[in-house]
C-alpha cells in the first residue's frame, strides 16, 4: 500500500533550521506532484511548497518564500523541505502530500515547534 512517512521535525529556536524528509513507497514516485502542507490546531491546512514532475517546477507560500526550499530525489523516492530562518509562526504540523489524478495521498505529519 501507499505510504508517506515524514521525519525531521522537532523543537528549534527562532532563526534556526530544520530539514523535513518524506519517504514514499507503494507508488511511482516520479510521476507525482509532491507537496508540503502545514496546519495549526483550529486552522486550515495550508500549502507551504510544491514541486512538480519532470522539470521539478516549484511554488511557495508567500510566508515562506526565500526561507524554505523544496526538493525531490526520485531515485530515493523522497521529498525534502529545507527550512531556514524559522519563525514562531512556522510552528505547525507539517504534512507530506503526493498528488496525481485521481490519487491524493497524505503522510501522518511531523511536528515543528519554533520557540525560544
């Protein structure tokens, strides 16, 4: 079955960095658009970054542009989110998402907490 397993979350001070990883299995990874979402309790799940297939075109939420970088390694079936200069408002559960019509798969999430 399809699995998306996130890792790399944790507690970090403002200005610090984390790299999230999402390892995929059970799907043809290279054919899926990969996305990172985040969600705080009581709020909507918002798209943070996406990376497409083939040329790997990327898109970012305005709030993270210039600080976060999404990348993928199709040989390892893994997508990454490098997060630099973290701010308290980045605190959220981060979810990996794989999308290719008609499919839409989600990981279980990894918590990122930015606090001094």
